[in-house]
C-alpha cells in the first residue's frame, strides 16, 4: 500500500528498524499505536498526540510528555506517572520497531 505522510521539513530521516528511535514521527503518522486506539478519539491521518518538538528537532509522543493535555479526566498530579506508563506501553527507548519499505521525498 502506498501512503503519503506529511511531516515537518526538519524531521530526521527514519533510521533502520532496530536502531535507536530518533523521533522521525513516521510510525505515528502512518498508523496509530495501541495507546492511541484505546485512549484517543478516532480520526484519520497522523495520531493526534504526535507533537513536533522544534527545540529538539524531533517528534515526541504527547501521551508520554503531557498526557493530561489529551485526557481530560487525568488529574495533573498524576501526569508524570501516567506518562511513564504510556512510555512503557509504546516501548519507548527500545529502538525503532516500524518497518517502512520505502521512505522518500514527495
Ligand atoms: S519508532 Fe522508528 S519510525 Fe517511529 S518515530 Fe521512532 S525512529 Fe521514527
Ligand atoms: S499515542 Fe504516541 S506513540 Fe502512539 S501513535 Fe500517538 S504519538 Fe505515536
């Protein structure tokens, strides 16, 4: 299947599967992870919690960095703990687990 993804011009190129995640954002723009399916409203396109971090020059998962922005029922004092839990659910820090057969400029 051919899929066109719109990403920030300064986003880093996708690393090979298994290499450290560099926040290229391609996986979250292409398909929703289980956290998104369970906790975020349905919608087309990139995951609604995919955030561009201009200072770092990479994408970040909003459900990890400030989930209370997306979950109106989550008390702010619980946000850090919830973010850590979401990070564990998306296997953050365990390397790129997304296989794209071809990535290039449109
Ligand atoms: S897991 Fe891979 S595709 Fe997803 S943001 Fe990280 S490097 Fe990019
Ligand atoms: S919830 Fe986070 S990890 Fe999952 S698709 Fe959205 S931005 Fe990506």
